C-alpha cells in the first residue's frame, strides 16, 4: 500500500487584499482517512478547502492533492475528486436523473446514474424536478453528484448543515460507507458530534491557523478539562463527602441523591466512589461519565465557541 | 464532446420547460408582429410587410440575445448553479457554446413561423436569398447573445444586469430602425443610429429582404456581426465568473469597450460618409399595394 499522503499541505497561506485568511498551515491526509476541519466562521477552513479543490489560488506555501498541484493542474485534479458544496443549486426544472447524466458527462470516468440513484435512495425521485425535492433529498443528490466520477478523494463542506436530525443521521451513514470503501474524505463541519463520530483525525482551525490536530480522543485527552462523573443513589447521602483520589470538585444535588464529581482520572475516581458507596450500604441507581468534548477542547484553545 | 452534447440537450430541455422562455421567444414577439402588421397595414404592400418582418426579427434577436443569454447567465450565477459546475473539470467554453446553440435552436423556428405568417397572412413573397437571410439572422443572434454574455460578465448582480440590458435594449430598439425606420430620423438621430449595433442587424435583414442582396453584398453588416460575435465571445470567456462572490475589477469592465469598438468605428465612418436618407412616409407606402408575385424578389 502506498504511504504517499493523499493531501500534503506545507506552510499554506491565503490573503485577500490585506486580510490574511490562512496563516501558514501544515497537515497531511492519508489514504482512507476521514479528516475533519473544525472551526468557527472565518477560521480559514473554507479558504483552505477551496485551495485544495482547485477553486482558489494560494498566496504562498505548497499543496499537493492526489499528486497534483491544485493551482497548476486544476482540471486533472477536478476530474479525480468529488466535491459536495454547502451553498449550491441546480436548475429548478432539471430532473434528478438528468442532473446525474449531465455531471457524469463532465468526467473522464463515471459511475452509472442508476447505481447512484439506488445507493442514495433517490430511485423513486429519478424523474422529479430539482425544485420539488426536500432539503434532505437535495443533499443526497449533492452527494450523488460528488460521487458521480467515483472519486478517490471527497471534500464535503458542511454536508449536514440545516438538515433535520434524521437526515443528518442518514448522511452520516453514507459518509461511514465512503470510509468503508477506503475513500479519503475531508469534512468541514460546525457540528462537534459529527467530527467526533466520523473523523479519524481532526484539525481545529482558528484565525487562519491550526491550533490543534489529532484523533478526537487524543485531542480530548490533551484537554485540561476534567471528566465529569454523575451518580444517582437510591437514597439521600448524609454527611460530608470524602476527598476521593484525583477528584477536583464534588457537588451534591438539592435532593442529596445526585452527586457530581469532576476528576482528572475518572476511572480511578469512579472505582473509589463505588467502593465508598458499597461501604455506606447505598444502592446505585444511575451513573454517567462524561469526558471533555471537542467543543471543550476548542473553547479551551481558542476562547470561542464553534458557532461564534 | 460528450459534455457539449449533454449540456445542449439539457439546456434545450430546460428552456422548453419554462413558460417564460416560450412566452418571450414566441408569443411576445408575435404579439408585436400582428400589432406592427395592423399599424403598418402589412397586407397592403411588400415593403410594409418586410418592414414589419424586420422589426419582429430584430425584436426577437435583441430579446433572445440580451435577455435570454445575458439575464439567464446572471441568474445562474446568482442562484449558485454555476458554482456547482465550477467544482467539475468543465471550463466556461462548453457552457457558453451550449447557451449559444440552445438560443439559436430555440430562435430559428420563430423565424420560420414569422416568414410563414408574413407569406400566408400578409402575402409577403418568399425572400430570394432565404439561406442568406437565415445565416445573417443566425450571425446576428450569435453577436447579440455574445453582447448578452458580456453584460452577464460585467454585471455584479441581477440589478446591475437588468439596468445594463435595459440601457442597451431600448436605444437599440428605437434608434436602429427596428421599430421606427431610420429614414424617418433627423440628421443627428441618423448619425447616432450609426453607432448602434442593432442598426447593422436591421440594415442586413432589409438588404436581404428588400434589395435581394446576398451575404457578400452586405459586407459592413456581416463584418459587424462577425466581429461583435468574436469579440463578445472572447470578452465573455475572459471575464466569465462562476460565483456571485467573485466581483469584477473596475478595470476589467473596459473590455466591454472592445465589443463596442466595431460600432464606434462604423458609426464614425458612417457619420463621415453619410448621405441623408430620404424621408419615408410609411402610411402612404402601406397604401400602395404591391404587385410583386409570390416567390419573386421583394421590391426595394
């Protein structure tokens, strides 16, 4: 198997007049990886992705995508990648199958429209006009169009923004399928749970820079935030709570049955709590362990919320 | 080639699915055709029906070119449709070719309908150079669609585009002889008319219809259409924008002057070598019923 990265970015910069949108970023994406770019609006992720898609020229630095220079080999690159844009449209009166046939004609290699319609559950809508499709169906068609050339690399720009949770889950399923097919996916998203669930690695961008990069778990572990252990007992707890190992803060709820403990080493703390509850003769009704999320990591690193 | 054919096929289907396209390409000009026909008593003289026919063709070409190509292109950009094409390996070339071919394929039946109506309804003899007429009208259509594409390229949004189209459409309509014969103009208006692109379209059609001229005899009109088409195409390709966010540089708008250059030159030339056209009384012309037999050349 080739170890050559699918995407290699070195000191990439992009300026719009006096505004420097991307300030020298470096990263690589390996084959079969789902790589997430997380960041608030204006972080520079769209500029980065559009440079890699061959839609914008970089101001400085280097980038290769599938071995092509996105600045100089735009057409060859576009022929090999699939792109699902966030803000896009098709003519109102084009039929679903016609759109697929039209876009298939732009590429040197293409998948049969029937196959894609079936896979994206659009077979029944093949003769429907674009204007009559629901938001979810339009997004499925956008994904079908991104797959029409059977690309090795896919760029998905906010693929689930504005969709209801059910459709979002369907799209997640499709991205998981793409991953299973060993396609490389670059995903930009606002949704933390999407990145945590789908991405092998995530780069967090802020003000044109990558402020952290790694697997979601690695990033969570790097966080200075503590895990939160929440315990509900069958009867109220009496007296003061002990100081458990590695516990930073303990709080008792108003009904004295619910207890929240923040810990740096949640597994060890939880084990000690269980032992203590057993010694007290208390029954456990419910327990939750919540690790720091990517959102916590993001806030910690940038001082902002993702949707700022 | 596959992309070109597929784009033409889809463009044609999309155009025929839109009621506005059918209305503005067929019904709307026909309303004018019959209105002009009634006003100018088209049934009473060959020159009157030819004038009516020329007006209707010019109206159709202007509408198809400026509104059809120009406004539609801006609409597609504003709706982010072109943005979707941008991420594929396609270049502006096939999109512009498809737009041009589709516009021509939709317009040509209208010419056939107009000729037939003029012949059967107003007894206009068939033109002697039908092929020349169709070729010249096609050239005119390509030229005005190219101007439409240039407008689409320089207009930053629909509002700007509509203003630009109107600024060109109405002077072309009224000062080119498309609605009012230039012979009815005073000397200053006749000079101004020499700078209007549509004047050469009207002159060419009248030359073929009324004077039985072939394409070669229409040198300046044919040259103006070809040059406009080539320059318009070149500028349209050069300034083509896929996204509404891509704003055009003010300096790039100077390219538009390049498209209008042939008309500036021809306007100056016409102004210097101008002979006052004799005033024409359309009403009295219309009363003189022609005796030209069907199938013969039209009387000038």
